[in-house]
C-alpha cells in the first residue's frame, strides 16, 4: 500500500490560501458591498448575535423618519467614535408570525457612502426587545471612521413598486 505524504511547503501554502480567503475584500465597483468588504479603514460585516447590536445608528438617528410619509427625507445625526455601528434597518411586529407575513411584502435598498449594499448577502437578524420582535438587515460597519457617512434606505411595496419610505441619513462620526 502506498503512502502519500504532503510536504510542509504544501501545508503552508494551503494555510496561506485559507487565511487569504477569510480576510476582507476590497469593493469591486461593479458589485454591491458584501460582508468583509473594506471601504478605506472600515469593514462591513454581519452581527453574529443580538448582543453585537448594542451600538446601533438608531440610538442616534430617528428610526421613524418617513414612517407616515414616503419622503424622500434627509436627516442628520451624530455618533461618538465607536468600534462598530449597526446600520441595518427593519420592521417591528406583534409576533414572529406577523414578521414572516409582512417582510416579503417589501423590497429594500441600502446605500452606504454612495455604494449599493447587497442586502441578501448580509441576511437578516431577528431580535426580541421589550417592545417585541424585530427583523433587521444584518449590516454592521466595523471601525467607522471619523467624519460624515451616508446611509440611504429605500423601501418599496413589492406589488406595485410604490416607494413606502425613502430616507438618507448623514451621520457624523465624532
């Protein structure tokens, strides 16, 4: 019976390839932002759990802007320098079943600093707070740089593509 051996050089090469695949990727101008995309010093990623959502843009920016009228609205808000900032938008419902019924009735678009975000690549995260269940797009900016950043959401009715809500937030990270 023949034994095959793998040289140390091959093992090191395989390890380097795996590490390279796990690192952040630069933004391709033809694609939307995906998890692990870097924008300068910032990296876009998913929150692994509800605890990672402790620092959200909604703590500093009005989450209900455009709730009663479609807009477009432009709002400004500021945040302190944070290690990460959750920018996912979403909906609240009385139960998870209601979330499951209501979520597919909308389409969502997100741009961060003028770049489209591939929302399906980030997926959603369901959380339960005192108010009840929420479903958010699971988008986090890691190490947001000081200065102005834009977060633009457009939410449409899936049946007739009517704009339900359009809001651009200019966030100043101080």
